[in-house]
């Protein structure tokens, strides 16, 4: 195995260059990933620690021959003034989606949950400083949505447009947004683990949309995480009905290179981090067929939560309670989500084994008989019977082409079976 010596220096041009010039470790899964380098703690400096949500800059990857800085918000129960001295917290890395940035309200939500949370900007920008509600003290919602209020960093990396995500493939590595996104997420994780109030043995990652896409990549490369939750985002974007497929197809002779390097479907085979896939039945960006393929590619512990017609946005993406409960189960000894087991289709019914720490509140069979675009299909639901250790579900109608079963426990926490497909128009 190739061994790389990494010299960490103070905040200086020479320090940047020595760290960022570290060669790719040949043993890392899926070149061109510099996993060994990104596991090192990056240089950083605080910008503002006056409020409950702090802001900082940390070193990123080289861009066009120049060192970069990445902006991030950070919060914990300690910064919120809600922790005892010398308390230790689990950590979580939060990855925004396309068009997004670091969200102050997102780190606030996780700090209130008991986590040290870091959320970085992956577009080379800095959002507005946190604005707090004078009555509640909480950050004002959606304050960073307006892109015109964000500031381009002097040393920012690539922006997050389609050109940077797709057309850059084949150009210099430093021009390629997916490479920078993974690098800056892993570096944020390394930085978070180094904070004295963070228990480095208990960290997780979750991302929304393109952040979910990046979560799939990072969870496949960074085995230091205890749990991962990609929301919407997945792999196999070159297949099915993803709105990203045309951009990939237009790459022509570079298409396969992008798929092999940056489609999560090519990396999820390495994922050993327990992972919860969260999506909706009608998502236009990450359709169910690509989603199920991504789930199937993971060889390790994997779970799924599919919601009928789940909305697609940052607030909708961080709202499901199952995200926190799943991460709690790996980072805070929390009770796990209901776990579907073996699914058996008999002549007149479906039998589903399951395990759960709490009694189930309900179980539902969800199905669609519609053809055409998945994002436009209507869904039907039928209640199932709950026994001690199994679910008895009615068989969906013969014309149903896609179906799954949801289990909801007394916390209103839901998990679902893998999505089932049948018929030529429904194959994943």
C-alpha cells in the first residue's frame, strides 16, 4: 500500500500548497479521490463567533492553480449556551442542494437536537450573516435563499452550475465541481472531528438533492461516518427519467467517463456506512427507478423511506423526523426505525416480516397503476394488518406496476420496503 506523508502547516501559501499537492493514494477506492489527504484536518479561521451560530473559512481544494477557501456555518449546544462545561457532542455534516448554500437555520436545528453541526457552501460563495428572530432567538427561515445576497469569495472554488457539474469532465481535475464537493465535505468532516467538543467516534452526514447525491459519494469514500442520509439524491442519473440525464447524454464521448467517475451508482458498491435513503414517489430529479438501483448497489446496512408525493426543497428535505431518529440510532443510542424484513408474495396476499423497538401504529400498501412519467403518476393506498412480527398486506391490483409497503411506529416514524416493480414499463 502506498503511504503518503502529509505536512500540516499554519495558514500560509506554502502550507496550502504542501497539503493540497498530496498525491492520490492508489489504494483509495475510485480514483481520482484523494481520500488520505482529505482525512487530514484543514487549516481554518473563524470569521464570527459572536452569536449562537459561528462562521468560518477552511481550506479547500486547488482551483485553477490557486488555493481556495470554503465558507461554513457551525453550531452546537455549547454555542447555543445550552450545554454544560466540557460536554461532548456527536457531529453532523450538512450538505446543501443545487442552488443552495450553507443554511444557518439547518445547523441551528441540529444543535438544538444535541449535535455539533457544520454546513458548508459548495459554490465558492458566502451567504448573509445569520439573522435572528428577536422573539424566539432562532434564525429567520429562508434567509439565504436569494442568491444575489451571497458574496463570491476571493478564494472561492467553482460555482455549482450544470457546466461545472457535467461539462467540466475531461478538463483539469480542479475544474470539476463533483471533485470539489466531495473534497470540501470530507475536509469539513475532518475539521468537525477535530473540534474539542465533538466526539469523533459519533459523526453522520446528510444532504439534500445535489447534497444527497454528494452524500452518496462521500458515504462511499469516508468510512469515518457512523450514518448517512441522502435525501432525494442518488445515482444512476444516466438511466431512467432523471432531469439530469440529458446533460449526461450531451457529453457524448465523455459520457461514460462522467458515469464511471461521478455517478454515485459507480461508487455505492464501496459504501459500508449505514445509510437511509429518503425520497418521494414523484420526484422529477431523482426518480424511483434510479433510486432503487442506488439502494440495491449498497452492500452494507441500508434502509429506505419513500413518501408519497414528498415535496422537493431544502425545508422539505430536512423536515422528516426519520432523518434525526436514524442518525440518533447510530450516534446517540437512540431507538432504530422500524425495519422491514423478508417480503413474500403469495397467491392471495403479501407477507412482510419486520422488527421494531416500538409497536407499529400503521402499515400501508402503496401502489400505482399509471404509466408515463413517474413524476406524474397517481398513487393509491391500502391498509395492512399488523401481527406480532409480520405484516399481512393485500396484493395490489394486477395492473399495478410499482408498489411498496410503509411501516409507521408510535413515534410517527416511517420506513418502507424496497420499491417493487413489475411489467415491462415498470422495470427499474
